C-alpha cells in the first residue's frame, strides 16, 4: 500500500494539523510505503513572504520529525523539489471541467476569510490531484476538510483515463477513526489563518494564557452542565487525553461544582504533558538543522524516483512523448 499526504507551510502547525493529519500519517508509516510532503507550492496561494515560506517549510519538517515521523520508514520531502507535480497539474487542468472547481468549498471558505482570489487558489485542487496521482497513491490520510479535494482527484483521474486510456490509480481518502474537525478557540475549524489555533509547540506561558482565555458561558461553577460534551475545552481534552480522563472531566462538569477556570487549567496541563517528549526531540532537532535539511534532500531524491516515471506515463498517454 502506498500512502501519501501533504501539509502546507503557510503558518505554524497546530493541534488540528496534528490530530487530523500528522498523527494518522505517523501511525501509517509502519503499514506501507509512506510519502509525506511539505506543500510549498500550495502555500503560494495564501502566503506572499519568501523568508517566511522558507522558515515555515523548515519548521514543518522539524515539527513532523519531532512528532515521530521516522525518515527510515517514511519519505519526507518538499513539494517544489519534485517539479513534475506542476507539469502533471497542467496536464490534468486540461481535462478539468470548470464546474468541478466551482463547487469546491475550500475556495469559497478561503475567500470568505480574506484570502485574495487568484487563479492559483482556484486551481489549487488540480495541483493537489497531481500531488496524489503522481505517486500512484492508494491511501491519503487527511482531515475531513480535505475530503472534497480527494474526490476531485478521483474525478480527474477518471476523466483522464477515459480521455487517454488507463493511466492513473484511484486513491481513497482515509480519516482517523471517529475523527472530527478539531475546533479552534472561537468554535470554528482550527486553522493557521483564523487566529484561533493552539500551536503544537507553543511557548509555555503564551499557550497557558491562550487556553485560559477560551470564552465560556456565564453559568456559575456550582451549576451542573448537562451539555458538557459541547464545551470547547472538553472537546480539546477529548483529543489529547485518554478516554478515562476525558470521561472524568465530562462527569465533573455535569455534576456541577467544577468551575471553568479549573477545567481550562486541566486542559493546559494535559496539553503540556501530551507533547512533552515531542518537545524534547524538537529542541534537539533545532540544534541539528543540517540533519533536517539532509532528510529533506534524501526524501526529494526518493520521491522523484516514483514521480518521474508516473509523469512520463501521463506524457506518453496524452501524446506529449
Ligand atoms: P493543510 O496544510 O491546510 O492541513 C494539513 C492537514 O491538516 C488537516 N487539518 C485539520 N484536521 C482536523 N481539524 C482541523 N482543524 C484541521 N486543520 C487542518 C487537514 O485536513 C490536512 O490533512 N490541501 C492540503 C495540503 C495538500 C495535500 C495534498 C494533502 C496539498 N496537496 C495532497 C493530501 C494530499 C492542505 O491545505 O492541508
């Protein structure tokens, strides 16, 4: 089984990225041939600062390695080190109906949240389809916000196959069991660009402050809270704590006599503990950036070995070769 996924270096990684994509990807690295890339071409649709892109790209690599990606088992690389993605994206563009892209929610959401409308942003799902198809990927671990993009990928593969003959394999999206979108501090989807995120490797004081600032309703600590499961801090605890601890916190809120201040303190403690080992590994990696750069260079060479022949296959099928 070949597994493939990508993550944009468009900001600092947050716990939504972690639970939606990074953790499942890390778990899958032992179950097949895994290819994970830093989608720097994609980040060009929303980030217009060259130094920041370079910095975020490296930080994604460091964070992913710190969280447990094992470069002996999974290939980690930077998307733009494999420029064949872009050629295939053009090839797929030519069989992509406009209506398919017009229906994509992610484009509309991004525009609604202030990202400028550009051709790149609109055509983003075509590049994403190329990213997936160029590795003959079977399985694509992503958060549920990317489901529609994987469906577009399947549609484009079928369209190309119908037009030029069997060329591409149809991939399957893969979601973590029971996975929901991780919500941000304002109750919307946690996102790098909505200023509602909890960073994976946030600084201690700042993160404590951020979690303590989650706005809750005005019920007194004594009041029982029968709707405890809907509480935002509880929902975050559900991701970062073992089930027994989550259940215990829910019961305490339901019973009454447990204030929101204490709940948020508990949330911070659990968060801090959850990423403790990864934080220590990250400190080591930050002192060894040459190693990180070497992992990316080795990864690019391995990724290209797969991507080049698949791109060749597409070129031959449509008569470019
Ligand atoms: P990106 O960079 O926005 O997010 C990376 C991964 O994190 C998941 N994610 C979340 N999961 C749960 N809750 C959240 N709040 C949350 N926020 C983000 C996303 O679902 C994603 O899996 N288009 C992709 C990058 C990409 C890609 C690809 C992925 C480019 N080419 C090919 C797979 C295959 C994106 O913008 O992810």
